[in-house]
């Protein structure tokens, strides 16, 4: 069954594509830069847009394809106490 909504189709296509090493770190860095820009912007619109985009990228880095959540989970699975 094919996903019907645009969001579902994008998520499905993203889940199928291959991951490249360090992708989540690049996305995290871009999100951090946007959040810094949001803090320095003088306009309300600029702060809002940069803050929203930065937050979305940081969330993507944490949970998306090859995200930090998966990396941390893999490392926690290897840890022996």
C-alpha cells in the first residue's frame, strides 16, 4: 500500500534512501548555526524563521535517518557494565 499524504510519501522515500556517514552531525551543525542566527537577528520574523528551521534540523539530527538516537542506542547496546 502506498502512502497517500505528501508527508507520508516523503518519510517513506527518506527511510528507503541510503545514509551517508556523518549526516546527522552535518544536520546538527546546520541547526545549531541557525539557532545562533536566531538569537542574533534583530527582526521578529528572522528570529522566528531561523529558530523554527534550526529546531527542526536539530530534531532531525536526533531522530531522523542515521540520527543520534540510533547512534546512542547502538553504543548503549555495546556497553558492558
